[in-house]
C-alpha cells in the first residue's frame, strides 16, 4: 500500500507502509522520488482516531508514528513537516480538516525530509 504521507510537504517524497502478518510491527519506507534515496522506519504505533459528532477529529498515538503536517502548521508548532515521532503525540482537527493543536510528549525521532535530502 502506498500512502502520500509526504504529499502535504513535498510531492517528491512518498511513504510505503508494510504491515507484518502479526500486526505488531509496521514499517514505513520513505523515498525521495528525485534522488531515489530511501529510509526505513518502524512506525508501529499504536494509534487511535476519534471523531466527534461535530466532525472534529482527534488522532492520538504512542510509540513510533509517522506524522505529516502542512508547512504552516509545522512552523506554528515548531515541528518538522514529515517526521517519525517517539512517545505520545495528539493532533486535533476541525471538521474542515484544519489542525487546531499538536501535543508531543516525546520527540521527533526522524525528520524525514532532512534525512532524505
């Protein structure tokens, strides 16, 4: 399954998520389409998405998770646009999809765009 994790950030970066049969391990391969450079990351989470009746959404994860933010949101929250987080992260979105908050209790383990440049 190919996902456009990097589409918000850089159209030249794609992520491929490979679930293992036992579902305890998830690896994401990020590729810079311009250079062919790739990195692999354990993104096993776990994560949970909760949608409210008003359409707003909360995404909460622990462990290792791939996170993509639009460039203005990354700047506002002081985070990379595409990264693998280590620890707990909670993102809140309006019904229209706008990011209202990002709370990271841990750190950005891998800055994907920097690692692929």
